[in-house]
């Protein structure tokens, strides 16, 4: 089936991955490598991360519950320390690719996010607002987990996007930096692209869409 829509994740796709910030935090605090990712993947449907992204707890609730979960793994980390780490640097080449796709296809964004996104960070909210402010107006439709009450990798959220865009899953390309979020998209029939780095992503996106993303145009 011909491609009609390109659906994107936001963090780790249009911005640098928060995993890089997690790693720096762990190194600075003498914590085991990938500890924060381990906490977030333990009980992934009911943990603090999941509840916050579905807007079932507030910032204070996340702070306390994340602390309890990390303490159970032997390394107490306040949730308030984690939230400022979520902001990344904008990737101009990915934004340019989105604009190119928008000229030919419907474009949507499915993002697992939090209502109080980066609070209580220092300058993180300003950086996040700047990146999101540049990218979000480009989409034909946006689904935020904190507003929809459902989050990836629940297949429902992908089908919600297809309905909103008026396309079948088989006519979609889906991009995400997490393999766990790509799997349900692929199972539904989408062409799933796991974002590892910009060059790899644009090569796969070009193959899937037939578009050409020249590096000099995207620098």
C-alpha cells in the first residue's frame, strides 16, 4: 500500500535523547549505568513513569513514587531530579525532514508526555517550549499521552492517530527512538523506523517514502 502518512515520536527524534542526560546524571552521582532506564522499565504499565505520562499522578506524586521505586533497587533518586533531564537539543535535520514529508504526506505526532513536563527544572521548560514551539505547529494532528489517557506502546494510541488522519496503518511510516514503541506500530502494519541517529533515520525514511533528503539542505 502506498504511503499516505508519516507519524513521529517527539523526544529522542526531533531532540537529542534524554538517555544521554540520564547517563550524565548517573555518572555524576556514582550510580550504576542505565539505572534510570531500568527503573522506568520495571512494571512499565503501573510505575511512576507510566502513571505520570497518563496524567494519573501529579509532579509531587511522581517525585515520591519514583523515589520509592529507585530506593527499592538500592539507589534512591528523587523524581524531581529526573524531570529536568528530559529536555534535549533540537535536531534541525529532522525538522527539515518533517517539513519535506509534510509537502507529500499527512504528518502526525504521538508523544508520551507529562502535563507538568519538566517541572521543577531550571531552564529546562524554556528549552522544551522552544523546541516544541518550532515543531508542533507543523503536524496535522498530535496525540499526547497526558491528554489522551493512553500511552505507547498501547496499540490503541496508534489506531487513534490513524483514525484522526483518515489512513490505514499499512499506509503509515512510524518513527520512534524506542524499540518497544516501534513493535506495536509494526504489528499493526506500519513501516516502523527505530531512530538510532539522524543519518540512519533519514536513509530509512527516504527508502520508505521515496523522498530525497540531501544532507546539505538539512544542515
